[in-house]
């Protein structure tokens, strides 16, 4: 267990400054990421689980109202991320949570559509949009009580963070593999100077 | 739009969303990894343990402060009262945390022998981060397991078990809880990393004042000493996971960690055996020293440190001579350069990796106090020494050994913590800073005091103004430069002294709050005088009665409405006649 925690902390050291003075301590254990990164990966993990359960990501990109909210969340990050405003741990966590939520809400459906070559299973409905708002309200409420001082909570939080991280890594990997495969197909099998293949790719 | 076009448009939007989301994630991660640390160890602040005035031997109150040398601001980190103890603080190498031991003022507990497996070890609540909380260890069920809760990385392994056996054999063992705490220098965040049992009595609690935890160079691990009566061992805690390891049997003082973070060193109880152990528990070396170290000297391990390449342990012996021990070969080397002799309070600079020390310092209590001290620098490889600056010592009390010195990590400032006498011949704890050009004296006793009055209590009495005299002296009271202040000049034994005072009305009595340093009558300090004088009467004679801060605080607390004269007594009363 100790070795696993060391490995996780080491991996996360490439992604976070791990500033101990700005990290949550849960039941005497210090999270291996700073408060904002904890929010980011937690937000990504929780949102990914939500999307998996709802299966909304297979339908289409989020409707316009959700995209607007997500873009607003993405734009809010520089204000907090560059310390223009730094009102404390709860705000750091919140800015990470909504940022992570926005990233996954865009990344997962996009990766799904790209990997399925543009195919979608339907479109977003009123209930699915409503459930997003409920979920978004839940996310915004997390900083009000986070963290609970329990070792179980520590490990549960860490698990969600890893899920969020793996989700992003998986999406990027899938799309990268697909991209490499396409490039390989077009460059090697069809020939670099194959005008027909190039026109087919440009249509995509 | 046909199906193919819908797919193409959908795919394009998906690509935009994908690229946008991935870029945002990438930008955020890069920004977070590359963000600069909030605070750096630039020798601009010190963390210091302060006790109440007049309680140098057995303090009743401890407080840890961070003092900003440039601004003079001091920030309270932590405090304990009554039977509690705080240890000396230790900055983390990145300057973000300050670590220390803390004993809460709780009654000591009795551990029954482990032959009674159901014996209750502790009373009250179980500490937050006891070994039971650790996920990778089963819950300790016996007292010995709580006392030896670390994972054993000690070589040979049976030493840990031997120490455990010794405790098991004892019938009644007095224990107390010691917290290992880290706090941010701004005092806003504080965390207890570990609560551990120590076996011992009042002497062991008292000795904690001289101890401090030791950080690993990467700030990920904190080394601490655990006392099991006559046995002590050095252990460490992984800050991220909370896992603890026992490394070596040692004497009580602070362990020293090598700059590469791979070795930890300490001494055996007999003082002449140095132990160096690899932190991963793979190697442990014992070096029998043919040197006189410790005994009546200052705490030994403050005079033991690693060379910057982590290959040698350097130590200063009883005669203040520097020696080095090669960890690989065990060879002891004597630094023969005559200038290197008389090394005191050595430190390896964090900036140029050279040895800085005080030369000309004598620890001999029989001899006269040192008048002139030099800050010196030694190149450890070339053994060349150079004097950085020389300074004259002010008159300090010899009761506490002539002061405790330290050199800043950048090797530019010398700090002494000493006791000086004020104008009333009272002992005051001070910090004295030298930077080669100036000497700065900071009084710390006041830091622990809480104001006994506010601005609303300040009054002004014209009748106090004038010249007053008695048989062995005279006092002149004039209007001060600031509102509601007095300027005092008194002459005793042909010595003239000056002070500033406030007049305050507290629960029916009038007191002069006397500030010995005129600059203290300024915002923030003007409610904390150096001493109080009760103004018993002003006509026909001026009658003053000296009263200590603690006495006045107690009187104010006890008195429901007004303080009665019989509560104050008649001690320390002086009468003055108005001089013509």
C-alpha cells in the first residue's frame, strides 16, 4: 500500500506542484495534489462516472446551454489559477471542480464522436439537460463540506481523482491512436501523394 | 444536409471540443507544475520559541512565533499553557512549513504491562493520527505496540525488539502524548502528523524544549526522536502517506540527515559512538570515536552535520575543534588549520555550501564573557578560512550560558538569543541580530502578553506633571510628545534613565504603564508596557507602587467590579515629594 501511494504521488508530481501548504489533509493524510488539482481531478472523475451512468456522452456534444456554462467555467480558471483571486482552499477546490467538469463534459463526448467517426446515437433531451443542472449544483456544493475527516473518504477521493485522470488519459489515447492510424493508413497504405485519399481525409 | 455531411460537421465540432478541452487541461497542468513556490527560505524570517518573562527554568507558557527581521512583525504559530511543552521549531528546506513537537497540558497516563492485554493504554479520546489509522498496519492492541508503532528498518533488527522487550518487562510506565505538528509560517494552517507515546517523566517533558524534528532535504519526510525512558530511537514519517519507520537507536538530541536524503545519523547514549544508517534500512554503520564530545558542552547534534556531498560527517568536539568522519572508510580526519580551531555554532550555508561558524567564542563558563566574536567562513575542500565580520557582544546575562547563537542559512546574519537587564535591572529575553553593519535588539517577552487595557482606559492627569524627589533619587514627569502620554526621567545613583508612560484607569485604580523604549509608544505596542506602577496618590505626595504584569492580570481577573487596596498589599511602595 505504501509503495502504491508512493507511485501515485510520484506520478502526480509530474502533473502538480504538490505544494503541501495548499493541499488538503484528510484524517492526517496529505493528498498528493494541491487543492485546485484535487478539485480538477475530482471534478473530472465524478463527471466521468456521471456520464458513464447517464450514457449521455454517446448521444452528441452537450447542448448549447451546457456548453456555455462549461466555457464560462473554463474562462473562470485563469482568474483563480493565476492567483488574480485567491480567496482560500474552498474556492481553489471549487475552481478545480467546475474546470474538471467542463473538460470532461467536452472531452468525453468529443472523443466518443471522433472514435465513432462522427456517429451519434441521438440528441440531448430535456430530462438529460435537467439532470446536468442537478449534477452541476451538486458539484458546486462539494466545497461547502469537503473534506470529511475519514480515511475512507481520503481513499474514495483519491480513487475518484485517479478515475478522472485515467478518463482524460484514455480519451486522449483513443483519439491519438485513431489519429495515428488514419495518418498511417493515408501515408503508407494509400501513398503520401494519393490525391483521392487526401480528399477523403479532408472531408473528415 | 445528408448523413455524410452531418457526420462531417459533427466530427468537426467534436474535434474543436476535443482540442479545446485537451488544451485547457494541458495549460492548467503546465501552469500548476511550473508555478513558483509561495515562500522561499531567504533568511528573512526566524521561527522562535518564546516563554513568559522570568520563567527561564520552568516555563508555564510556551509560544512559537515567526519573526520577520525586516518588518519586525511577529506571528503566533502555536502556544501551550500549564503543563504543556513546545519544542524548538524546524523550518522545512522549502520554507513552507515549520515542524515542532507539542505536549498538550494533560495529566500523564499510566501504561500497564502488556501481560494484561486488555489494559487500557490511554484515557480520553484517541488521537487523530495514531498508528491505528494507518491503512497498512493492523491496529496495535498492546501498550508495547503503541510505543513501538513504527515499521522497523533498524539494523540489526533485534535492537528494536530488545527495546520493546525492556518496556514489556516493566510494571508501571509513565507515559505522555507527544504530537508531531507542522504549521505554515503565516500560522493559518496547522496539522498534526503523528501523536506518539513517550515513556518518561517531567524531566523528559522538560528536555523537549531543546529538541526539534529534522526535515529530509526534499521535505517529504520528517525525522523525529522517540523517547522510551532510557532508550531513544530515531524514526521518520512520510508526510504524504503518514507511514512511519524506525531507523536507529539514538541519544535524545536531534538526528542529522544527509543532503542527499539517503542517510540519517545520530549518537548512541554513551556519546562516543556515532551511528549512520541508510534511510531505506539497507546499511547501518557504527563509528567508535576517540574524541571528547558532549558531556557538559552544548547539545551535541547541533555540532554535527553532513558535508555537502553526503560522504562525510563533520563534528565539533568539546574543544571546539572540527573533525570529519568518512562514511565509506570510517577514517577520522582532523582539520589542522589553526584558524579552524575554536569553531562554535557551525552551519553549512544553503547558498554556497561552505561552513560558517563563530570564532573567538568561549563556552567556558568560568572565564570572562567573550567581548568580540567573528563570523567566519571555511571552504571545506580547501580548508581556507575567512572572517566575514566581527562584532562586539553587548552586556548579557551569563545565567543561561551566555546566550544561544545561530547563523542564518545564507551566512550573512548572526542571531543570539540572550537575556539582558533592563533599566529596572529586570531580566528580559532578547534577540540580537548582527549583519556586519548594524546590531538590532528585539525584546520578545512582550510577545506573550495580552493587553490588559484598551484605548478607552487611557486618561491624563495634569497633577502628575512636575519634579518629584525622595532620599535616594528624583523623578521628573513631563507631558509626552503623543496624546495622553508622559515622559519620565528619573535619577538613581547618579544614573539618569528615560521612559514613556501611559496613565490608565482599571477597575477603580490608576496605573502608570511604563515603556522603557520610547519607540514602543506606537500603534500596536502602546498597550503593552514593560512594567506597571500603581498611582496610589498624587497629593500631597506622589505614591507609586510597582506591580508585575502577572499580578495585575490576576487582580483584574479576580476583581468583579473594582480592585480593593488590600488585594494589592503594600509591597514596593515609594513616596516622592514635590521638588521646589
